[in-house]
C-alpha cells in the first residue's frame, strides 16, 4: 500500500488536461524559424498554425495518434487487467496500460498490436476500438498533443507469459476492483481507466 501511495503522489504533480491552453503558449511556441526558408518571421497564423511572413510557408499542428490497450485475463478469482509500470519519463514509476505512439504508415490497429508485443511480448489476435481521449505528453521539453485511442485487445494464447520490456519496467495483473485510477500517471490513461471501470460496472465490460 505504501508504494501505491507514493505513486499517487507522483501522479498528483502532473498538469491537468487542458493546462497550457489559452495562456499565451502556442503549441508551436518552440518553432521560431521557418522550416522552409529559415526566416525568423515565422509567426502565429491562428491557434493551430504558424506562417512564414517571407515565403508564405504555413504549418498546422494536429494531434499525434497514439494507442492504449486493455487486455483482460480470467482467473478463478475473477478478471484481471494487464497493467505496466512506466520505465521512462514522463510519469516514470507510475502505472500505465500498454501502448504508445503510432508509427508513420501503420494503422492504429497495427500500432496497438506492435506496442503490446514490444512492451509485453504478447501476440494480439483481435482488437476492438473502445473510445478516444486527447492528451498532452511532455517530451524533451515540448508538449506533444496526442489523440489516445483505446482498444480492447484479445490475446488467444500465452497471456501468463507477459513480461515487461521497452517502455514497460514491470508487468502487473490487477483486479479491476483493486485498480485506483490516480495511480496512473498519464492523464488520458487515468481518465481512460476511470471510464473503463465505469463501463465495467454498468455493462460488465
Ligand atoms: Zn519561410
């Protein structure tokens, strides 16, 4: 329990979703020069874009696609959800669900299957889209706006062989009734876990 409390403290230091919006910090504030001609007159065009006053180049920012996986196993004691402990910043040491950024040229479904394989070694056979939540992910001093897509992932064989790798430092099977959303450090994942728990109560997800 002590460890769980420590994780909640870590999570409470994270900014709330939406922080930074409308407070003078344009999502492209770190981009000072036109990437096409190098002009320093690369200025805010609207809330989503910057434009070069010299060559006219315009760059729009959109959310980066990311995925989150819900994997369940059945035991004699009931259902358990596969959680991982984050091995890297941001929110290092807090709980997470497997997932990550989509790569160029792959589908979102392929992305979640790849991330589950990389982080747990499991082979996902079928995915089912659940919902999406926008998130902000601070990496290298830059706030990356993401669109996190949550999938229920079905694994036919080898669930018990899940092992942590890559961004995951540890694999934990937790009973939904024991899961505390505040132990999840990434805001969208915390919100997603809350939603999953609520859906489970309502309809037996
Ligand atoms: Zn330019």
